[in-house]
């Protein structure tokens, strides 16, 4: 018997997960098929909505104020400002206490591992005490064995960025880390599991030992920032205990890959999917599709260990990510969407895919499918490719999330709309 | 008249550094000036082939003989820069039999060890060769790291008392009447190691003798003293693959042609090349067709290249020279030999010679000949010792293998560090401090990066060429930042930021030519990491306009745990 659902979501990043949750909320039976780890493993875990305008003006204080100025083709314009707000509220509900920032429309400026600040709309609670607009003096702590984050350098960088507080950095040895090339998760697990570690004062729990290492370096600062490795499963407890022992607020500085806050967000989304009754199939790719006589998608093919299994649904959501998630691919002479071959506009000459300034206006960063207001991908003649296919997240083109700081926001808003519409239509 | 130095060498490529070492070892006082980093010219933009001479065995046997001689010497004195990969001249069914025979005879004439392999035998050596290859000639080609070798020459010259000034551009030749007696240089950040953000200065350096070893730029230097040096710069492209599809140098066995060689290099394989005359060695088009041609043509020999991931492409310009009056039109026909132009003999202007042409493989022999000439001018009697004295890093390599533990490093990393550092491993890696890996792709540790910073100041591209950090698959996306972190606190935040921006932009420059498939995805990931997470594209610290922090979210005061506000000690 063929596998059959109301809605099939392809791709399990923020966009796919949000789409699946939104579709389930409409009462639809939902299945989510995803291949590899999502981009969240690489991303900071921050939820950006809009930090800079299309022209690069910013940082923007109120992102919702400026969405209408974006070009007509921008995904935010396709779904409308109201939908972006609704999607954020939807996220706030799903994330609960794990995220903060919903008390205001204003962006927050968050210090990240490069040292400077970036605008974002929602942030993990673990970063909440570190906001740059909070004027409290700050101690940043880095570790000798962790080359990604240099705390004294980040502190001077914050100063150069004009942050309204005094910041100081120290580099310490992480108690219990014996290998110079220990993985980031090793640090987190030491703290999570309260592993006993050797210290000069005898054996201590990792949390206690870390606090004792840091404490002598506090000079009256009321908050202490660490690279984002303070626990994985028990991050809240780890932070609370450290704060208690240090007598100061403790926060995490978001980092590059592998990003624990990103993975924590992924875990949170997958728990929500389970609670919502979404059937999740991971580790397998969608590799093809068949249409009905009328050109709608009848079923897609999922590659299970070499066998192509049909998965049928009334409505489909394509949320396979962009160049990073592999929802958009390229060869020497073309960029394309690999499952349905939806139209991806791009210059014929690949030397027109980039500009010479690495941070210039990069055409490749805007690669993706072009949707209508229903988020249905359009073909080269601006007709929907399929009547029952919508697209969401980084697989969409026409925006540069890196320049705008809009990545997770676009995935949320379009996932919410695409999933909601697909759910409503399928269970009608 | 007292001079600042006896000999002034212009140009920090293999030729200039080789000459500086040779003269310094003979007890001559030497100063070398280079406008950028060591190897910033053609030396850092070549293919990495340690010629066996096989490539010239038909067309230019004098060069071929010189190549095999120098090939053998470099294996001895620079073992840590050379990988003895061996090479194959591979014949496809459509390639001419006559030429194959001539090649084989040519190798034998030039004393280049050569052995014929059947197609099947060749595929046993290199399984990714096309199934229909006909046969091959096996020769002792090798792979050489031009960065390491050039830097080792400069370091040794310094050990013998030379002054090496990088980021010191010659802006004028000092000439009085018919005598050249020095140069004026502009130091980008003052003399000594480079530090970003330090103001520039100029300096006049006088010398008894000036050696113009600026390669493709030799004509520009000559013009400063109204001398004609007829270099004909010719560009060539090289395309770097993400893995070593081959472990042997693969040459196509047919008369000259573009895209006919693959050289394994460290973790990569490099495809090459083209030969096109250009007018300005600093400004020439880098074109898509050249990259496409590398992949398409070389796929005929090694079919998996068609689908493989390219990480970047780069171009170099050959400093070809043609003695006046020959009028060769096709640059591939211009001799690869080198020429010593004594401007006194040629132009009646004393005090300077120019070196043009030549190859990296024969840099030492060139340097020897030129140094002999200079010593003659100066009346110095000491003779050349560079063929016998190992370079720093290549001393006692055999002893090294046995006597070294792994410095607490995972074995693949330790192995790579040892390959790069050779006999300097102990000195560099032995540290009581933690020594984490800074660049994952290439397995470069902090100690190596710090050692390079000691040598070269805040210049991260100089650190890169010394260590290979940021030269792997991610092209620096994941490690540029970490390399910059290593500059602090010796260098301040602003310097560090400028150095990072410079390295990141440099990495992008070569990546642009590999922007499709996996590498385009990697580029997006790198861009996202640096712009989205780190906001390096809009860093308030780099903008003059101040951010109004007060207008942004300062946290939800209703949930901030007030108990954790410090209440005055505990
Ligand atoms: C380094 C980095 C840092 C970032 N930092 C931030 C930040 O600070 N703030 C912010 O808001 N945004 C940030 N972003 C952007 C943001 O993370 C992405 O825009 C967003 O996560 C994209 O989500 P998505 O669900 O659309 O796609 P993805 O997360 O890429 O998910 C796509 C999923 O689809 C799966 N898939 C692909 N093809 C198939 C197939 N054929 N069959 C089945 N499944 C398939 C993939 O395996 C993947 O799991 C960052 C991105 C990167 C790369
Ligand atoms: C595409 C290509 C592939 C090659 N492959 C190989 C190979 O595989 N094997 C091999 O043996 N050879 C190879 N070669 C040849 C070899 O690279 C060169 O012959 C050799 O590197 C030349 O070294 P050089 O020191 O003479 O010149 P360069 O390395 O160019 O040195 C000249 C230096 O002078 C500096 N300079 C210029 N102007 C000034 C100024 N005003 N003031 C101060 N300094 C200045 C430049 O910055 C430069 O660093 C290749 C060449 C090319 C182009």
C-alpha cells in the first residue's frame, strides 16, 4: 500500500518544521521527509527578521516597519507583513521559554563570536543576558583550547563597535578538557553530565570547577559571557548553576558551526513535531515525482536505501533549503532545483553569479525558486509549476539573508504560510 | 662612498631568495626588497612541478638536462619541500606515436630515468586514468611547495646575516650618470615586519651592486633607469581540485598543448595550464574558458575530473624573455631558458644586472650563476655552497622520523605538521601551552601559526603561505577568523580586523573561479557565517556612523533574575 497523507513536507529545517506544524494545526495529516541535517547545525540559533534594508541601511530598530520597503519579489512581500507577525507569534508559542525577544518589536543587538554585534528579533534565553543594549559591564571568558573565540579580542571589538558598557576578556583553561582538539560537544557534555574533573583543590564537578576557574577573574562585572557550549540537554541548569556560583548573570555568545544553540532549536522543533503528531522520516531524500494527467503532483519518490518508495499527498511543501541545505544546486552552466526542476532564475554566464567584493551584492546569494503570493513556485512564464506544490524557506530566491539578516525569519514566515495554506487546502 | 649594503636584490621570488641565500652564504652583505609578501609574484602562482626534465626532453634539451640535475639536488637540500611523486607521460590512442618515441629517446639523451609502461600498468599506478590510455613513460617528476622552499631560502639568508624586507616596493632606481647605486623603496608599514595600520615610510638603500630579480616585472624596474628589459609576460591558469585524484604527476604525451598536466599537491591536485601573452603582469583577464578548458581537456586523461569539486583557480605570469631580434610570435615557442643581462655590457650602465626567464626547478642553478657574476664584479672569491648545504627544515630528515614523538597531536595532524616543518618540527611544536588545531582542513596547529606570525608580523597571507592554513576545502571560511584570533594580543583589535578582512578577500578572489556545485554551496556557507552570524559585512566597528544602542531591545526587565544582580560581594 502506498504511503499517503494530506500534506507532505520535504525538508526538515526551520521552514519545513514550521510548515509541518502549521499544516497540522489546520487539522491535516502531515508527514515530513528530510534527508540530512538542516542548516541549523551551522546557524547561530538566532531568529533574524530584518537587520538591514535592501540598500544596506541599518541596523534597523524595528524590522516590521521596514518590510514594505523590500522589493515586490522578496518573500516577505509575497506573504505580507501581517503574516510575518503571525509567524513570529506562532514561533514564540512553539519555543515557549526557550526563546526571548517577544516583549518588543525592536531588534536586539547580540554579540557573536567574531566580536561585533548583529541585529536579530528573537534569541535563545541563553543569550538574553548578553544583549549589547543592556549597559551592564561584561566579562567575556574564552578557552585556550578553543580557537574560534578569543575573549579579550572580542571585548575590544565590542568597544570598537561602540557598545555602551565596559567589556573585558580573559582566556582560561577549561577544567576537564584534556585534549587540545576536543570537540565542542565534549565541553557541553562535561557540564551537562556534571562529570567529575581534577582540579588543584581535588576532584570537583565540571560546573563547580568551571565557576571556580572564572571567579577569581571577576572584577565586579554583573554578567559573564561564554562561547556557546554551556550544556546541551541541560543548558538551563548549567547556566543557572554557573550564575549562582559566580554571583553574576551568565550568557552564551553564539558561534559558528557546529552550533549548539542551532542544534537545541532543532531539537525543540522536532519535539514540537512529535507532539503535533507529524510523522517524521529522516535520513532519506526525495528523488523524484510523478504527476497526474492534469499536471498536479500525484506522488513523490523517496529513496530508501536504493529503493524508490512512492509517497502520496494532496498538498506538498518544498522546504529543502538553499545552496547550503542543497535545495538549490548548481553545475558549471546552470543553477537548478533538483527534485521538481522548478525554475531558478540565474545568469547564463557563471561569471555573472558573483561580484568581486566578497561582501558585495552577490547574485548567487539570491538563487532560488520564485513563488507567487500563494508561495507556489513559478515557471519561466510565471505560471505555477504545479497547483499543489508550495515552497518555503531558503529554497526561495530573491533575497540575500546574509546581507539583510533575515534567514530564520523568512523560513519561519514562509513555512508558516505555506504549511497553513497546504493544511487548509488538503483537509478541506 | 660607503654603501648601506654590498648587494641589493630586488624581488622576493625563488630567484631573488635563491640569490640572497647564495650570496649571504659566501659572506656577502645582502639586502633583499620585495613589494609584497615573499612568493607574491610568479613563484606563489606556479604549478608546483619539480621538473624531471621530461617536459623539455624533445623541445629544449639543455633545459631538460639542467632540470634533472637540479631535481636531484633539491631532493637532497630541500627534502621537506619536495614530494617524490614520480610522473607519467601518458599517451591516448589519438596522440602521435612518433612523439612518444621522440620523448623516450629525448629522456634517454638527457639522462632522465625513463621507463615505458603499458596502458594497463599505467592504470595500476593511477587507477583513475582513462580506460583507453595507450601507454606511458615513467619519469622522476615531483611535487614541490614553492612557498615553503622560497621562505626557507629567505630564512637561511637571514641566518647568514641578510636583511629581508617584504612590503617594500622599489619606486625608483638611484642612478648617477652611467652608474646605478641603489633604490628608493616605499615601506608599506615602516621597515621590519609588516603591521597593518602602521604608516608607510620611504627609504633610500644604496648598494655596490643591484640585482634585478623581479621576474615579469623586470621591465618595469629597468624602465626606472631608462633601460629596456624585454620581458614578455605570459599568463597561465591553474585549477585546484578538492582531493588528490592522482598521486603521480600526469602529463599528456603530445606536442605542446594547453591543459596537459595534473600535479598532486598536499591534499589537492592542480590542473594546468595555458600560455597567453599579456601586456601588464598586474592586470590581465582571468577567464572562464580557461578554467573550463582545464577540466574538459584533462578529463580526457582522468575522467573523474569532470565531476570533481574544484576549490579555486589562480593565474601566474611567466617571466619569458626573448633576446632582441628573434621575433617569436607564439609564447609557447619562447625559450624557457634564463638570461643574465649585465647592463654595463649591454647598455653601458654599471652597477646592475637583470635576470629574466627560467623556471622554479632550476632557481638554485640560476642563483649560482648570477651570484658568480656578482662576486666577480665585487672581487669576492668565495664559491657557491648551496648545492650541498641543506635548507632549514631539511637538515637531518632521516633522524627526524625516528626521534620525534607526536607532540600530543592526533597522528594525521602530527604527520602533516612534520611534513611542513621538516627538521624544524621540534623547535616549533614543542610547547607547554595547549596546541589546538586552528585550520581543520589542512591540520594546522596554533604553534605553527604562531611561528609564522613571529616570522612575518600581522600579515595573515604570509602566515597562510608558510603554514597552508586556509588553503583547504573551506578556503578559509571556517578558519580565517581563528587565524586572526592568533594575532591578538600581540596586535590590537583594529590591526587584527584589517588583517582578517585582507585574508578573507584574498581567499574569495581565487574561489570565484570555482563557483559551482559543492564549492558554490561552500561559498554560501562561508558568506553566511561571516555576514549572518558575525555581521562582518556591516560591522559597526568598521563604520563611522555610531549605532544608537539605546533604541534596541535591552532585554525583558520583567524576567531578568534580579537576585543575580551583584549585591556587593558575597
Ligand atoms: C553559517 C550560517 C549562519 C546563519 N546564521 C543565522 C542567524 O544568525 N540568524 C538567522 O536568522 N539565520 C541564520 N542563518 C540562515 C538560516 O539558518 C537559514 O536561512 C535557515 O535555517 C534555512 O532554513 P530552511 O528550513 O529553509 O532550510 P535548511 O535548514 O537548509 O533545511 C533544508 C532541509 O531539507 C533537506 N533536504 C534537502 N534536499 C532534500 C531532499 N531531496 N529530500 C529530503 N530532504 C531534503 C536538507 O537535508 C535539510 O535538512 C544562517 C545560515 C548559515 C549557513
Ligand atoms: C602558470 C605557470 C606555471 C608554472 N609552473 C612551473 C612548474 O610547475 N615548475 C617550475 O619549475 N616552474 C614553473 N613555472 C615557472 C616559475 O614559476 C617561475 O619561473 C619562477 O617562479 C620565477 O621566479 P622569480 O623569482 O624569477 O619571479 P617572481 O616569483 O615573479 O618574483 C619576482 C618578485 O618581484 C616582485 N616585484 C615586482 N615589482 C617589484 C618592485 N617594484 N619592487 C619590489 N619587488 C617587486 C614581485 O612581487 C615578485 O615577488 C610556472 C610559471 C607559470 C606562470
